[in-house]
């Protein structure tokens, strides 16, 4: 057990070290949400939301952009594996006694920790812009759990796509094809009750909606998300996609 934990820790540390050495990803991940909040938050400042109580659009938008940052970052999680495949580092690593599951868990752990830190940094930027956020601790725990599971799920699917395609071009297509449809068919930017019926129906099945609604409810209204109808589906999705990514890792190891 200690050996597996050592592999997880080493894989996580390597992922963090690579990120620190190339901080452009961190800078971009903060600049982009700032642009979204500045333009959308003030452009639609007079947009009347059909919600209980008086909520400014910037207040509503901040949790959505925070979760959007997690989505965009998680979808690029697998790019590092492509570089490791191209240099031959990952095949050599998979031919060692280190467990593929431990290697994957360490990378996902490091990426998810970074994404959650970025999400909190985005909320801090929103607060500086004037957003009113009052997170109570009791509601924040299940909300953060839902956002964490969402980050795990989409980091894993990104890793699975990277390990399967082994091409930067395929990852670029994946990021564009997945991110925007998920964003615009979720409640990150608009409440579901103010969507057309067909779009609201899509939003109900969107995992980003589950994460955003729980995150927003805790940050704005002190409402904890439902463990069974919101957090549990994200947990199931995370397990399924982790299993898929683990299978892709083992497949790479078998081919070298």
C-alpha cells in the first residue's frame, strides 16, 4: 500500500513541477475567466433573473465561470500524457513495477487540486469586481465535493482521449467540440427556467449543470446540493471515466 501511495505522490509532484515550470497555463486560466466576467457580467448587468430574491447577474455568473474554469482546465489534462508518449517517457514508466492506476491517480489528483485552486482564484476575482458571495460552511462541503467529482471526471476523459489518440490535433478538436456545447447547454450562464424548453431539457442531463447548480446554490443562497440527485451522479460519472482512463493506460503499457 505504501508503495502505491509513493507512486501517487511522485506522479502528483511531477505534474505540479511541470505546471510550475510552464506557468502560462495558470496565467491564461485566470485571464480568460476575468474576460468572461468583465464582459458578460457588466454587459448583462440589467438582465433580470427569474430567481428567488434579488440577485445581480455578476453574482449569478461568478460560480458559473468558476466551474467553467474547471471544465476548460480539466479538458486539457491529458495533453501532458501526449508529450510523455512522444518522448517515450510514459512507455518506459509503464514498464516499471509502478501501478498504472497509481500513476493515473497521482496525475488526476494534482490536476484536480490545481483546478480547484483556480476556481477559488476566479471567485476572488469576481469578489473584487463586486460579486456578492456568502458561502456557509455546511452547504459548501457537498457543493465542493460535486465540483471536485466533476473535475475528476473530465480530467479522466481528457486523459483517455489523449492516450487513445496520441495526437495534439485530436486533443485540440476534443477541447473545442466538448467545452462549448457543455458550457452553452448548462446553467453556467443562464438559469434553466429562462431557457427554451428543448435547451432546458438538455441542461438537466448536463453534468456541468449538476456541478454549477450545487456550487451556485451554496455560494449565493446557502443551499446544500442533494447528495443523491446531484453529487451521486457526478460520483458515478467520475468512477466510470476513471475506469476508462485506467484501461487506456494499461492498453498503452501492453503495446510497448
